[in-house]
């Protein structure tokens, strides 16, 4: 399994704000839902890519870098007490 990286894409003349999720195996772009928080939009994009790649389980995310990208990694819920 690989990490997923999400980032916000600025609007253009023809497209609104979007969130892109990328991993070595693929990429998805989702429209930014202004009814959700930024974190919720990034989580939704990461989950959409994980579902597309048929990666089960939960994802944990954290901000990184000067451009506020988010990295998502799978977590093993079987380790919970």
C-alpha cells in the first residue's frame, strides 16, 4: 500500500476549486464542496482514490509542507485496544 497525497487546486476560468488525490497507482479530482470543511474535502478525495484503487480500511491524514498538502496513510484498526 502507498500513501495518498491530497492538495487543493485553485479555480480556473472554466472550473471551480477542486481537490486532487494522488498515489503512484492513480489520481482522482473531486469538486470542492463549500458546505464541508477543508479537512472533510481532502478526506473525501483521499477516500475516493482509496475506493477506486480498492484499498479497504481507514485512512489517517496529516498536513505537511509549505503548501499545506495532506498525506494519507492506511491504519490498521485491528491494533486498537
